[in-house]
């Protein structure tokens, strides 16, 4: 699924090491309404594994995940 519209909230976790990008995302998602979309940018390569595992085990949906140069981008819909 390709996400076409603007996310409801942005989280810049650049420069943070595992597990901080995921912890910050969890905090942001907990304050959002169901169906809203969070866009996370991170520079920690370990976040690829972390975000996939987290969304697989939660009611949130990983809509999109891609790499832009040295930055990892995630679009997560609040479940």
C-alpha cells in the first residue's frame, strides 16, 4: 500500500539509537486518535527490524517503510 496523503504527525528520531526511535514512536502513537498516521524518520539501521516487529505484534499498521539515503522512514497508522 502506498500512502498518498500527508501524515497527521511527524516524529524526527534522527540521531537516536535503538530503542529510542521506537519508544518515541510508541509515545506519539499513544496520544493520537485511531486511524491517524505517524511519519517517523530515523537514522538507526536497527529501527527497520524494531518497527516491523512492533507493528506485527500491535494493532498499528506499518503502511510504508523505505530508506532515503541514510534515513529510514516509516508511516504507521494508529490502530
